[in-house]
C-alpha cells in the first residue's frame, strides 16, 4: 500500500510539473516573447538574449541553455527529486512555446494589433498567467525556476547568507539590462516591472490560501446574547474565553469568531448593538476544518 501511494505521488508530481510548465509557456509564447519585454530572473536573461540574437535562435533552446545547467546542479548538490521535477517543468515550459507555434496559434503582438499601448496588456497577462503557473510549482515543490535554484545552491555553500537578496539582485539586473538591450526605452523597463509586480501578487495570493477568512476577537460583558446573534446571522461557530481587564480588574468575556470577507459589514452592525464592546480583527490566510466559505 505504501509503495502504491509513493508511485501515485510521483505521478501526481509529474502531472503538476507538466501542467505548471504548460501554463507558463502560454504566458511566454502568447504575450511575452512577441512584445519586447523580459520577465525577471534567469528567464529574463534568456529572453534578453533572444532579442540580442535577433530571434534567430529558438527561445526554448535559450531557456534550456540558461536553466538546465542550474537545475542539474540542484539535482546533484541540493535535492535529487526536486531537481528532476524542476528539469521536467523547464522542458515542458520551454518546448511548450514551440508546441503552440507548431499548432499554428498566433501570439498577441503589438505589431499586429497596431497599438504600442497594448504591450501593457501583454505584460499584465504575462504576470497573471505565469504567476499562476509559478504558484502551482511553489505550492507543490517550494520552487519554480532558476532564481530559486541559484539561491538554493548559494545557500548550500553559505548557509548564513540571506537568499532574498539573490532574487532581488537578479530581478534588478534584468530590469537594468532590459533598458539598454531594448533601445534605451523606458517602456520595456516599465513592462518588466509590471510583470514582476503582478506575478508576485498572484503568487502571494495563491500561496496565502484559498480559504481566506477574518478573525474577530470581541471583548464583551454580554457573551451569550452576542454569540447567539453571531451564530444565527453569520452561521459560524463562536468560541468564548474568560478574560480579565488589567485596568479595572473586572472579569470580561472574549468572543472569537472567524468569518468570510463579505460578512465583515454585517459583523460590524452586530457589534455596534452592544455598547461597551471592544473588538479587533485580523486576516487569516488559510482556514482548515469545517469552515463554511
């Protein structure tokens, strides 16, 4: 049974790597490569090189040339299983762009549509779609590309180093290089920044959890009435905790309730019915268990 479960997990890992690679290839083929801007990290260096060679070498080959050696080193020195799945992901991502071209799909190109402003739409689409693909890889494997791989290798060599600086330096260098490579125009730089910003937002929101809630902590001297109303109107469970105010040294009750975002307004209305009640709330990124969405 354990062996079957292990095989099933490997198959699932492979499918996730393939799906994530195809999603990212959609962003790169349809929106990025044909619109004169680069993503961040190692992929950005490959895209800049693609522009420098006047598109005479397939972008897929350049992506593999930049990323595969790094992933091979990760496989050898960091984590064999992770490295192999990253290699599979990169192969699918790279050759996926050739697949869309072979099928005959046309990219979204500013030159075809005749409006330079449309490149902004292309970089937004790239950020959203690629960010979704990155999120799938990060959620399953904790890694999504060459920047992570380089960071992991450097971390192994120097465990005390803050690898966040590595990602920042790589992305910053791509932005700087893009300015000179794309004719010292500001538009490619702005598009690269927008792409990075949106992709990071998508990744952060996806990784923060699909069941986002808000936790209210309410100090009240009428816990029964308040709890009954919350349960009846919001249909969420309530937890009661006995507390003591350190200023007055009087016994109070803290009512804790986790609700959905759209219920915040209704929660405020309920709390205002009880004079002397004090409340605060905070965002909960992931809710497990029996939580009604």
